[in-house]
């Protein structure tokens, strides 16, 4: 099982990410895209990155062009380095 991060470690790691915030035992990001088609395309890119990492975020498409990602390590019962690694990978995607 992965080691849980402390609150201090989580805050430090969030400072290095753009647009992510903490929501309980998850980190979340909201993104507005050009239109619904762009939102779907970006979600597919996120999905491919998540599959490669074998770490899968909750994804919500709402409105017609907004995507909310929630990344957590449910099996560990809190936030781990894997959550922040996935967030950084998502941020590195085109348009991330």
C-alpha cells in the first residue's frame, strides 16, 4: 500500500500544480474548454494518461464545456504521491 502524505506535504505539492485544490481526501481541478467536442477530446486524453498510470480519476463533464477531475487513492484511504504524479501528467497534456 502507498504511503499517505501529510497535510503539510499535500499543501507543498499543491503549490507546484496549477489549478488543483484539495477537497477532503482528493485533489480536484476544474477546466473550461472551447466547446463540448473539446471537452470530450480532453477527457479522452486524460483517460489515456490515467490508463498508462493505472490510476483513474473521477471525471465529470458538466455544462457544455466544463470538466471536473477528482484524483484520490481510495485503496490507500487518502492522498499519495501517485495522485500528484497523475495530476502533473494531466497538466503536461496539450491544453493541460
